[in-house]
C-alpha cells in the first residue's frame, strides 16, 4: 500500500522524465546493435555513444545520468569485444574509451552541481517566503467595512520581498493603512521596511492622530539610524510613505503623505489623484527639515475604490521607454472587486514591462462596502490570505 502511495502519485515532471529516459537508452541499444550486426563494423559507437549521457543530463537526475553514462561505457566495451579492438589493444579504440569515460564523468559532475544549485535556490526561496510572512503580513480580503486587494512584486528574481511595504491595523474607530517605499534595494531595504512596519503596528494603536503617528514613525527611523551599527547610513536612508485613516462610520478618508505618490480614487469611470496640499518629507528626514504633517481629507463613498501604489508601478517602462499608464488601466478595470483589480493590474504591469521590473512594486485597493461587514482583525494573517503577488519571480520575472 505504501509503495502504491509513493509511486502512484509521482509529479508529472518526474513521469515526463521517465518517458524521456527511453530516448538515450534506445539510442545506446541502437548504436550497439548497428555496430555489432554490421559486417564491416561501422564505427558508430566511439562517435555517437557520448550523446546518450549528455542528453540525459538535460532532464534526469544525477543518479540517472551516472547510470546512463555507465551503460554507455558498457556498450562501448561490448563493441570493442565484438570487433576485437579491445583485446587486440588497438591504440585508437583505447583512446576513445578513455575519452568516453572522462566525458561521462564530467557530464555527471556538472549535473550534480546543477542539482545542488537548484536545491540552494529552493532553500533561498523557502527562507524568503518565511521572511515575507513575518515582515510583510498578508492582508485579508475584508478589514471591517472595507474590501481589500493587495499585490507585491519584487524586482530581484531570488526574492519575494524587497524595500516596498504595506500594512493595515484595526483601531477602535476604523482602519489605518500604510504603504511605503524604502530607498535602496537588497537586505538593507528589507531591514528598514521591517523596522517601519513594526513601528507602525505598534504606533497605530497608541497614537491618537495621523500627524502623531507620522512623527512617531519618523522618529523610529531616525532612532534606528542613530544606532552605531547604522551610523554610516545616516542621511542616506529615507522612506516615502502614505498613511491613511478610514473611519468605519464616516464617508471620509484622512491621508498624510510623506513624499509618496498620491493614491488614486476610482469613482465609476472617473479616476482622480488625491494630491496632498502640503506633503511632508520622507520618513527619516523629519529632523533635518522640522516637518509638519498635514492631514488631507477626502470623500470615500460606498462603492468607491481607493488605489494606493509605490513608484515601482508608475515608473515601469515598456520596450519603447513609455511609463505604465496606471490611471488609465485602473479606470478600465475599476468596476471589478479590489482583489480582481490588483490581479488585472499585476498581469498587465508585467506584460507592459516585458516580464521583469526594474524596481519593487506594490499596490493596495480598498473599497468601502455598500453594506456593513463584521469587524475583522487586520494586523494578523487570515486563515486563507489574499495574496495576489509573488512575491516572483514572479518576483518579477
């Protein structure tokens, strides 16, 4: 029973590999038979047998590549015994046999190195997925009276997350959201994103107003840069961000912009940018400019869609160098649900950029429900999270 369970449900790729294995094995048998049965002894073996292990290495495992290589050598020995070249000590045949052995070993070793690299890459992706779950928690499809869709695309193929960030936290009166973009890429950007997300999840509950929350986040970034281990980054690290407060019982949305691209409001077929009257500098630069955080208030009626994004979306270029027309494309799919909207935008964005983004990209679509929805905790992962992005490759790939 266990054998049936083990071998009866093999992946399709493994079954396809077994089918392809018949090709090199049939090639070995055909070459040996032709060489043995031909009266004049056509010298096919020395020149063609090496094709079998080389072909096997392109799709089979290291073990199967080695096994086919061994069968190739056996076939070469059979040809040598039948023709008398092996026992007769023919110099050319001995050289060909040695060359076959050497090439077979090289092919098998390269296949092993390729498998090891694939295992290491799979381990990296597993760690990246775990990091994603810890740092960038998935947003649920419903947060209080809000319907939500989110997508994240990392620019680096080996990563699922990067320097872009978003989060949502439920408060007694509504929902607070943040979307941001850390300057730079790589592990440093991920570290700064994790710092800001942790500060937001803590401060969103404690700070009474959005300006207080923005000031708290700015101080958190500055305190991190004041650490001796981060001193070399001082003055070089900043994070653009947009903070939003969406009350449950009001048709308003309050926004504080810290150098971040403005959200888009989709109302029917009309799309408008919610421009900040007095945007603050990016987080981390507040102490240098004595920032004042101004709250902009807009109307978010039931059925309206609010689309937040990072600059990796609007700065994506196609082959001709044209930027991605986010407002135009969002209007085309604005009648869909938030999850469907970001799904369509993700697919269209990758197609526009040729399958690979030069910068990380994140989007959040929020829609106020037309009828009340039960309160749902947004600062913990749901049982079945709505994660539209890969976090890549698709990392953007």
